[in-house]
């Protein structure tokens, strides 16, 4: 059995974010990594779907310290369509091909930032919720 301070290494980290109004659904920094992680799953649902005539996608982006979101790396192989059916959770995972199949693309190191990147006009989109599931790859014992 591993020492008690290492038991937490095997538990996934669940991060939950809410975007209550379409005006609040702007590119957002979600998490600054304190250790090495791997994005294994992302889930999105909303109360009201986007209604703009154009595409309304959501991408998860990682960027190293000092790197703008526009220069970051897309982590999802398939973006979330924010015009999808309301109250119907959508899951992107490594297993279903929705998260990048390239290991280096879905891995994060200490200091990387995870961002939600919204594209298109958010008209109508309300009550969005995003959950990210990260697998810890290392365990820093100094904490």
C-alpha cells in the first residue's frame, strides 16, 4: 500500500465551471496547473442553446505561462456545439475520440493554464456548465 500522502495521486481532479449568461461566456482562464495532469474527459451542458445563425463552439485550450490563449494548444478533437439540445449533457473523452488522441496534446505541466475558448456569437446561450476531469501524473510531496 502506498504511503498515505500518495493516496490522493490516484483520485481524479474534477473541475466545474459555470457560465450563467451569454454575455459572461467569454474566453476564460479556468485553472493554473500546480502539477502534471492529463485531460481525460470534458462535459458540457446548458439550459438554453445558442441561437446565432453561425457556429457557436467551445474549445478547451492549454497554454504555457506567458502564452496567449490564441497561441495555445486545442485539447479537444471535437469542440462542444453550444447550439446542441438544451439540458442534454455532452461528453468528450479520450475513449470516444472527443479529447485529442495525441498524448502530448492532452498532458499539462505545472504552470500551464487551461482556458475555455468561446467562438462565434453567444446569442441565446444560457446556464452553461463545464466539467473537466484531470488525471494527476505526478505527486509533489511538498504540499
